[in-house]
């Protein structure tokens, strides 16, 4: 099985986080930035890290950018640099270009240039923060089409001790339980630590414990209603 190859252009906090996550998943990662200090910060965590100007097409070609399956343009505030970099990648025939955007105008411009995949970390963080502020029970969520979402929800105190059969997510709440994250005490370096593990596919006899986190799939309205009626 071949290793998937990613190039990440822009090694700010966002670019470095993506690069490390991809590398930890076993991908071959090239990081490009014109700031030597940033390249030095990330160099030990990825396969390759080079300090070049990604707005220079020849410089990208010298790094064999065409050999990478996906190129992620994560340059931050310099939109002109992002545009030039994206234009170079499209001209070079890169099959998959994913570009960071900040706002609808940038999305529109890059879309017209031919970029079809986008990352908007500021919008995503803002949406998640708003969700967590209005629904403190929600740890994280994934927004899906047609008003569906997958959400991680902390089990409220009044559910502790009940079984999944008692709660009956599907019939009583129109939700599907994907799994449960549960806390376990484990011995690590001669000290007891608490870690969370997935229970796989729990059955109706599984009892809810304090600290359990439900991973639920369903309509936004039904997830919100479940939270409101079980606080």
C-alpha cells in the first residue's frame, strides 16, 4: 500500500498542526514556508521541510511538487500570496489543491480560479465555540448536509445509572447512538491516570456512568431537544 503524500504550504500554527497530524497518521509530508524559523520548528516532525517562496513557480517545481497527491495552501493573512500560490499549483496541474479561506469573498475568488476544496478554520472554530457556549453539554460536533450532525455530548447526571435500553435513543429521541467514550483508570509510569476509550458498539444493557460521552447522529433539532430535555 503506497503512502499518501501531502505538501503543506504555510507553516503558521494552523499549517504546523495539519502537518503534524498528517505525519502522525503515516503520511509523507512536505512543509514549505519562506520563514526559516517556522521551518526549523516543524522540520523534525515531518518528512521534509524547506524554506522557499511558494509564490515562485520554479521553486515549487524544484521541490517536485507534482509528485504530491494533495497540496494544502495554509498561508495565513497574506491573501495575495495565497492567490499566487494557488495559481501556480493549478498551472502545474496539481490534482488536488485545498486552500485556506477567510470569508466569502476569498472563497468566491479562489473558486473562480479553479480551487474546489477549502479550509476555513476561523469560521469552524467560531461555530464550534458558539455551539459550546449555547450548549455546554456539546464537546464537539461535525456539521453534515440536510441539517444532520454528529455530536459528542456529555451524559447528564439524571441519565447516570440508566441503561441504553431505558433511554432508547432511536424511538424516544429519533437519534442514533454511534458509540460512547468512557473514562478508565490505567496504571502508567507507576501512577494511576484517567484515559478515555471507545466502547465500540454498546448494547441496550450498557449502563451510563458519570463522565460518559455520547457520540450521536441525527437532526440538529432532535439533538438540541435531547440536550434540553435531559439536562
